[in-house]
């Protein structure tokens, strides 16, 4: 319970700047400045998506290696259990 409050505060204040950044472009009166603001946001969003894609591919690679290790473990167990004991 002691950990819950700080985590909620971090989420609340961590999300607020991103929401404020998105909303601030709408209120810029000069069209070139507003368009530049939207371009910056679009670039930041593209970088974020690229990072998420890279993270997803890393997760997929680690899952593949885990699956391979699982199959190797199964094969090793099969070999160990097939050894004749007391023959």
C-alpha cells in the first residue's frame, strides 16, 4: 500500500507533460509555428513507435531463444530418462 501512492503520483505527473505538449499546438495562433509544432510532435511519435517496434522484435527474439532452450531441455530429459539403470 505504501508503494501504491508514489506510483500513482509518478504516473499522474509523468503523463501530464505529454498531454500538455499535444494540446499546446492547437493554441498557437501563427500558422507556421503551429505547423512546426505538429511536425515536432509527429517526429517524436514516429521515434516512439520505432522504439516500440524495436522492443517488440527484441522480445520476439528472446521468446524464440526461450522456445529453443525449452526444446533442448525436453530432448536432454528424454535422453537422461532413457539411460538404462542397473542393466
